[in-house]
C-alpha cells in the first residue's frame, strides 16, 4: 500500500471516529436531562404514595397543616431542567442520524449523504442550543470539510466490459 493511500485511510478513520464521538456525545448530552427528570418525577410519586397513609391518619386526628409541608417536600423534587422534551429528542435524533449518514457516505451516493449529514448536524445544533453546539462543532466541521472537499470514493468503479 502506498504511503499516501495509507495516510488517506488513516485520515478517513480518524474523521469517522471524531464525527461519531462528537455526534454521540451530543446525543448523550441531550438525552441525560430527560432521564434525570424522569427519575425525579418517579421519586416524587413514590414519596407521595409513602406519605398518603400518614396524611390520612393526620386528617382523622383533625390536623391539616402537615399537608402543606408534605406538599412542599414532594413538590420540590421536580426540577425545571427540561422545558422542551420533544425538541431535545429531535436534536438527539438529528445528531445520531448525522453520524450514521456520515459513516454511510463512503459508498455510492456519498455526496448526497454528506449533504444530509451536514443538514442533520446543523438541525441538531439549532435545536440543541449553545451547550450542545460546543460538543457538535468538531464533528460538524469535519462533515462540512468532507462536503466541500470530498475524498476519493472508497468504492471501486465496475470493470469495463470486455476487460
């Protein structure tokens, strides 16, 4: 194998690793808040059920001021961390699709897949916000460079007839 071919292969593999790591990290960053928020909501519901028998007993005794305290404890577990869950899930999906399309762009139809990959990365950048954008920038930069300066196709052309 020629040194230039070996360097080109190494460059392609490094680009794939950086794009997949960048886009995967952004998807993980986007999916963490919904998981944590779901855990807090689950804990709030569990503590609400655990306090229910005591609330009933205090109510039978004529004491009603405990309900406010229990309500503040259980209500304080919910965080305002997640405002738009569908937007974050769409950004994570766009980021993942961008990485998959970049990896698949090595075959036929590579230019269109690279363009779709860049579009998915830009959509994830727009939907995810600034913090996600900082994670997406390395992968998105490589995708844009590969779109502007495409490497030679890894698929060999079919042999000419009669050859």
